[in-house]
């Protein structure tokens, strides 16, 4: 048996996007079984083009099984796909969407492969019972990133300003039960139900699939929505939708800042990913988005 190995480092959203890369590898090398080594192995469970998946750091006997070629064996050398796409020129200069650039960087023929998720029926049933509400669900993801180990409640490079979230909740709470996925109770808007307690990632994705309307940010749920073929409204601040987004969604890019702000701590990208406060380029949060444009896409 011959193998390909895809190694992915990074966050949950990046791992979801990488399912498209995994599919592209399998389609380019159908004679090889695909092995995935990643931070979030649950993302790759039950995908038909993935043979096995391992969590980074927990891959016993990996070398002997997939890399080493025993004497006398007819097995081919394993193909290794481990390079980081974020540090290619095409990505830094925002020339191509992430997935397309990722595949072409590996020398693969890209055929518009898109992310995929396979959530079991049992997980869907469990979440549907747990989040059964009297009104249809509108899901807002106002904050992204790690739930622990992040000092600030709000990262301006991708999180929604609290005033904007409150305006959306005020407009839609009569008709919808609003679930707000956020970092902590500090972020929950009045009239919304906060979703910030730990839950499995597949449960979170199943919750996304239950919603009737969605307002998301550049984080894991916009990737998951694309993987589940669920059109959503996605707001973008410090990252470009043409690189990280999907045509399926209604992508709304923040208004460009009018004032020139010094960026002493931005290295290869225009804004530091953590949203450093001294690099905030707007005089007020109200200038980021036109709220009526958001309402129009949600309607």
C-alpha cells in the first residue's frame, strides 16, 4: 500500500479549510491512501477520501508504518505535504484564495475542491434536542480564536463590535431565538443566549446546521458553513474575504480606515493577528460597517 501524508498546523478553521486540500491530494494521487496529521482530527472523521487521521504528537509507530520502506518491499516513497501556505508570496500579497494557493503550492492540480464535514446523525440529534427553542434560531459568532489563553475579550481584527451585535439582536430577537457564539459571558448581547461553555467542535458545527440565519466572522464557523453548504453573512475586518472566504457566503468587508496608523508590530501581514490595541486604525467602531448593508444580506 502506498501513502500520502498531509500535515496541518493551526486553528480549527484552517483545519476545516484543509479538508479541501486533503480531497485535492486524493484526487491527484488516487492510488495512494491519504493519512492526515493535524490539530483537530475530528474534522477529518468519516471523510471518504481520508484513510486515517492522527493528532499532532500522538502518532505511534508512524515512521515504521508510513515512512520506512522495508528491504524487499515494492512500496513507493510516501509523499509528504507539510509546508506552510501562509508564508508563500501569493498568500502574503493576497493573490489567490487560501485553498487554491495551498493546493498549487503543493504542485497539485486544483479543481475547485471545497471543504467538507461529515457530522454523525447521533451528534445532530443530540444537539437538536439540547438546543430546541420556541423560535427559529439565528446564530451569531461575534468572537473567534482560542477560548482560553487569550488576554482580551475582543480582538478588533475579526471580532464584531459589541454595539453592532446589539443592534442586530435588537432587530431580529422578536422573530428569532438568537444564539451568540462568543468568548465569554462578557460578550453576550442583551436579548441573546450566549454559547461560550465548552462543547465538542462537531457539536458546535451541528448547532450551526440547525440555524435559520447566520451572521459570522472570519473564524471556524464560516469555514464550517461552507463545508456544510450553508450560505451565511460573514463580516471581515483585518483579513480579506477574497483569500479566506467563500463565494457561497455574503461577504462584507469592513470600510477601509481613513487615517494612516503606524503598524510597528505587523511583520509579513498588514495587521497583527491578535489585534493589538495600539494598531487599531479606526476612530470609532461605528465606522467599520454599514449596518444597513448587514441587515439587507440577513433579510
